[in-house]
């Protein structure tokens, strides 16, 4: 292994819009090499929203952190995934402890990066949204707005989940809400997940996110959403028809 630090670059891959093939991926290139392609062909690299952002898992700290970089198309439990442990040591970031739960160790060496180059690249990738299509931008901005003001949804006994935009449905977003909240799942109380499918136009994404947030706050989203998670027993206990939409019984 060379004693010179490696160079990290993060490449975002977006499949053709409208196609059911492929996934949006954040692929790490090491000195220009796509190392995941060399060791894992069972599925894509993880989505940028899983690896980047203000609290990016790829950020290095003095405390080692294991990060999943790729997972199988079927499921991790079926055909595996690729994990690496990331830590900072002085002026270097180290990737080590490569593993695939399906096979054990991954045939990649310990990699060492200059902390300055590494942090600049993670920050660049986290703030560069030029690859997004309009619906993806609206989804990101709307989720940010909902998470900044979680309390407003408690009026409807709801807690925001993800706001997703899928490349095979490029003209819409999906808003997921938990009722009465995510904590109910861990506490073994009745809970439901609702989904709202909202159209996206070519208008300014920030304006659309603001208008969609206002719409969510103006009426009980459970009245117009569909149930997409939970159980029939939970629906019965919480007073909703099973399955899903639309008007509460």
C-alpha cells in the first residue's frame, strides 16, 4: 500500500428519469477507481441521502463509525452489503475493517486520506445538488421544512417520516407520516404510517415546498392520505378503515 494519502471523490449516479432500472447512488472513487465495483456486484451504492448531508455518515470523527456503502438489490440479509469503518487519526481519515455480512471480510485494504482533502470533498458532495431533478429538490426542501417545525404536525397527531422522490416517478413526491408518532413503534403501541402522493411542477422548487408545507398544515393529512404501514389491528384501535384511504371512519 502506498504511503501517500489516497484521494477521495464522490460521484452521484442518476438513472434515466422514468426508467424502472437502476438507483440513485453515491459511489466513492479512490484515486479515480470505483472500488465498490471491484468487490460487490449484488446491488447499488447507497443513496446520497443516506451518506451525505449536514450529519453525513461519511464525516470522520475520532470515534470510529461503521458506514454502509452499498447493499444488495434484493436485501442485505439475502445477498449482503459493503460496510467500512471510518475514523480520524490526526491529519488523516482512515477507512478500514471492510466487511460484507454475507461473506465476511471484503478484499480491500486500509485506506488513508488527507483530512483536509477528505472533508472538502464530503462537504462539496453534501452541498452540490446540481444532479437533482425538480421533484427530488422539492422533496429535500419540504423534508427540511417539516423537520424544522415538527411541532406543527402534532396538531394532527402526526410525525414526519421521509419525503421521497423516485426517479421512475419524476413528476411527484411521496410524503410519509407516522401516527401518532415513531415512538409508538418502539413502545409497542398502535401506530400507522400514512402516505400522500403530491404532484410537482416546473415552478420554483422552493416555492413549491413552501406551498406544500402550507397544504399539509391546513388540513388533517390523515383525511386525504392512504395507510401504507402499521397493521389492521392498529387501524381498528386508532379508528381507521383498513386498508388505507381516505376519509376517517
